[in-house]
C-alpha cells in the first residue's frame, strides 16, 4: 500500500477528471556545479505522446533561460512520483502540456545562474525544489525554477536524497500542518505509511508530538518503527478500524473503500485530510468531524523548514533505488510494479 503524493490521484478507477551557501559548503554529492553539459543545450527525458514507457525519449534540446524571478538550476537528481507515469499515460491531459514535454517535479542540484530580479541565490548554491504539476521539467540537466519555490538543500544529505524530498515532504507537511493543524498529544493515522508521502508524514507527525498509527504491508513494520510509528497496522491481515480508534487526524492517501472505512475511526472534532480527492462532507458531519482534500503547492519557505528538520535529524528521507536519467521508463515501471519504501530517484550526469 503506497500513498500517491499529490492531492488529485490515487488509482485509475476514479481518475476522470507537486548569496547563501558557497560552493565549499555544498552538500555531499552536490559539488562541482560548473562541470558537465553545456548550458546552451541539454539532455532531457520528454513525453512524445501519451502512452507507455516507450513514449519517453532522451533528447538533446535547448536549455531553458531563466526569466525574471527565476533561477537556472543544474540538476543532479530528480525524484520519481506516481503522478509522473499517470501524466505520461494521459490521465491528466487537461493539466499536462501538449507533447513533447519534459516530465519531473522534484529536483536537487546547484544554482547555475539567477535571472533578473533574483536575490539570495548565487552560482554554486546547492538547492532543491518542487516544480508545480503544470510546470514540470525536472527530468533534465537544467531547469528554470521560480526563486520563491526554491530552497537551499539540506547540508547533511546528498543530491539523490534531496531530490526525493520536495513533492512528498511538502504534501505531508501541508496536509498535517496547514490543513489538519495537528497538535502535540493527538492521535494520527497515516495510510500508506511506508510510501513517499507516508514515510515523511509519520516522521513529521511524530516530531510534532503526536501518537502515530500507520497502515502498511507487514514487511514494512520495522522500517516504520524505525521512523517513529507507534503502531503499525498490516493492512493485508488486519483491519485498521479495529485498531486505530478515536483518531484526531487521518491522512488518507488510498481512496475508494479505504476512504469509506476511514470516516469511522475519527473522533468527534477529528479531521480527515485527503490527498486523493475530496472527502464526503456529509459523512464527516455525521461523526461531528471535519475534513478537506488538498493538492500540494510549491513553497520554498516550507522547503527551507523541511531542510532544517532534516539537518536536525528529525526527518530522514529514504531512497529505495536510483536509476540513470536515460532509464526513466524503467524507473516508472519499477514504481508501478514493485513494492517500494520511500522514493525512487533519477541520477543526472
């Protein structure tokens, strides 16, 4: 059971209708920002038509030029998310650009140069960002990022780990703090606790002082316990509603029957936040509870807070596997067909 890290996707059945540190202080694996490809052109993985992994092509195209308020980032690694293959297959044609376009919404790298009207970022700064779903462009050697969406990468992790953070960690952060407003001492249920969003949500809730319940496959129990989960529920062999009762907050990331069963575990005054569509307000009201659906938004200031949590040892990203940029299609298939803890990342030469 893996959560999908944006607030509009879960499964096909309902899809119809994420001058600071100098080069000498760069994070591990994020140094040497000037060597590599020419800035005039770049390698990028593009979707040439909606369909299977074979529609992804590694092309040589013009590198972007940063506009006013943007920063050109030399990408070292790019995160892979379930939304990537869903867009590739055409489930979000209304949101995706017309092919060919560059996929990718998580990046970590170094500042190549800043566009006009940008302050606070200098060449060589290690950075990371979530690129909005309408923007994308992360599966490439360079990407132009709005400065307001950019943050300095954590100093304690390498580029691969940093690239696994933005979309999933921002989703968990915004769901738990901005929407649910969790408080110390509350009881929180995180569905799909071992996945991209889930493994960050477990840690964030624990860092806030909550008692954390998480649903996951049985083989994820030790992984989640190490992240701080107080109770791990094996969804294959246990019914979560028989174990997780009177929850103050539920983070719902599965949808369908799982969402229907989740209403019943909320206490009066509880809150359900869904990243897979809007919850049923009438069913929430019947329990004296509230809730909301959400779609993650880029936020450089929040990413900076997340970076501080990582450097303080309170939040640990987990990368289960890396693939070279040219093997983006293989990464998509691995994500679709293999039980994955944490995130998958593309490495960029």
